[in-house]
C-alpha cells in the first residue's frame, strides 16, 4: 500500500516537473525583431553645450508662489529660442499658465490624431548645505568627464533639449510630420502641474483635440537594476501610481514632564502607536497587472531557476512575490506603499504637548483609489484621530494597452536603435505631468532612453545629477527616429 502511494506521489512530482519544464521552454522571447534604424549624425558635444546652458537658469518651481523665479523661466524661454532657431521659426509657440510652453507642429494629414512629446523645465531645489558636495556647481552647467552636470540634466531639461534638437534636425532635412505634433514643457511639474500641464489639457480640450498618444518622462533604460537580467532593460511606463498624503492629528493629556500621565495617554504616544499600526499593516501586495506582465515579458531572457520561476508564476508566484517584497524598489511594484514623512509635536523639552500631528504619504496601485486608502487609514488608526486629505492627491491612472500601435511604435523605435535593449511594460511608481492627459488619450507612456545604473539612482533629485554626453546623443536619435516612424507605420 505504502509503495503504491509513494509511486503515485513520485508520478505526480514527475508530471509537475514535466509541466514546468515544457511551460518554461515554450515561453519564447517576446522581443521584437526589427531592421536597424538608418544612421543619424548627431553632434552630441553641441547638444551637451545647449543643455549645459539651459541648466544655468535656476528654474526652481514653487507650490505657494506661481511667480517664484519667473524671470529665470523667461530667460530660459529666450535661450531656447536662440539655440533652436528653426523650431521657433516653424512651430507655433504658446505660453500657458504664465510659464509653461506649448508648441504646435502642424501635420500634413488633418484627419490623423496628433501626438504629444512632453518634458518639463522646472527643477527641484538643492538641499541646503549640500552645494559643496557637487562635483560641479548645481547650476554651473558644466560638461566634464563625458557628462553634463547640474540640476535638471536628467530631470528633465535633458529630455526637452533632446526633443528640440531632434525636431531641429528634422526641420533641416525638410521633414514634415503626417500627424500634428505637440511639444509640451511644464513649468510646475515638480509641484503638481496644476498651472502648466492641467491648463494645457484644458486648452486642448477646448480645441477638441484627441491625442493618439503621449510620451513623457518617467522610466528609463535600466542597466544592472533588474535581478537575473544581464542585458539593459527599457522600462516603458504604461501606468502611474496615484498619490495621497494624509494628515493624522492626535490629542492627549498635556502637562509637565516631571509628572507625566500614564503610558498611552499623551498625544505623542497615541500618534506613534497609530503610525506603527499603519506601517505594520500595509495594504496587501499582489503579483498581478503591470508587474506580472513585466516579469512574464522578461522571463524568457533569464536563465536558471529565475527563468523557471517567472515562466511559471501559477506555481511559483508566492515564492517570487515573497522575494520581491524584501526590497523597497520591487515591493513598490506590488502594493500601495505607506511612507511616514512628517512628524510634528511639542516645542519644549519639559512640556508634554496637547497635540501631535503626522503626514503619511501613499503611492496608490491601479485598482485602488484615494477613498479606499483613506478607509484603510481609518481602520488602522482607529477612533479618536483627526484625518484630513492634503490637497494635490490623484487617483492612479488607467493602464495603457501594450497591444496598441502606439506602444508597438515605441517598442519598434527603441529596438531598431538598440537591439541589445529588452523592452517591457512597467509601472511608474512616481508621478509625472502626463497623468493630467488621461482625458485626451488612452495611450500614455512614461519613458525616455536615459541609461540608469544602480549608482545613478541617488542622483535623481539628489546631489551630482548628470547625464552622459553619449546618452544625450542617444536621446536625440530616439526622438528623431520616433517622429520619422510616425510617417512610416509598421507593415
């Protein structure tokens, strides 16, 4: 009897192993095979010089003051007109919301839906006291050691300059787009885009514009960032997380520190306990949606057990998910994240405050909403707290379909220029101005071919922001080929 049971178990194990092996082998590469793009001569050093000049304008945006650094923004606008003369002589330029830019390049086919290339020319401030840590001054705009250094080099003046250079080259060759092309650059992306991108969307709606697709900043070409994948990976953001910050206020027993009340009765202890519950009882993670499609796309390019596991998520899903949850960067792909960001309480070391307040920031997964997250907060903190949603939040965007011709256009363009780069859809866990365009198109992509290594990640909004001169040339070629491909649909 025991022998028959053991044989049955062994048979099941062998059957399962065979099913896993067959399923792994039948998962062929999903990467497009396309002819190489025609060569394009780009003077990357000249483009780097243009970007370096743009960095020298201190275009820091402010949530509270729309006119903060307005003169610097206007000087940058004039500089762009000087450095990109053909573009400014041909495209219609409008200043929207005071400091944001909308360019219109009319296409030859009025029936074809327009597309939009997006960037932004505002930047985040430099953290006080860190200026001395920069290799070059944050606003010096220097080209050194093969890189353009300075605030905005990566985020996001580099993209704007590359887009303008690509259009400049196309105009010089006599190219005319079949579809109208909008070039959009916001002046307040870093502080919500309500004065720039949102007003541009309203203007386009009034003109009855419906876009074929939008491409904005966001994800990049990851080098050494994807475990188990040796090749560079082009991560095309097909969805964007929502954003919610919640203020939580607690009141407790005040008094003198020499005679404190019993444990758990002060505002600080009540608040910290509630924050602990929020941090420990986070919204659940799940291997689904965009994250699942990304890993299934990359699985055939891996080797060993990683390929087996990711090709058979029906069996190994819980194991893979458990590993991904251990790192913040990958955990963020699977769940609505909870981040404790601000804590305020007390003003003297011997006084127990009557009130304590904190702010918790949530980046919301597609499928959830600000309201569902607020309900989660109420359930975890319990009674006796004042909760308030801080203005500026947004729900997650929809998911742009990877089967759409516009996604395949981006895929085909990138693969034609860089056949070694693996292309996959991905979830953008931060925010961009493109979220304001969800009413104008179903196809929004957050990507530019900026090459990013692990050591580069702290540079974004941090010290020593930079982009390589060679990579800047690649950006120009990408936007140039993308616009050329608009006139040559895939067979």
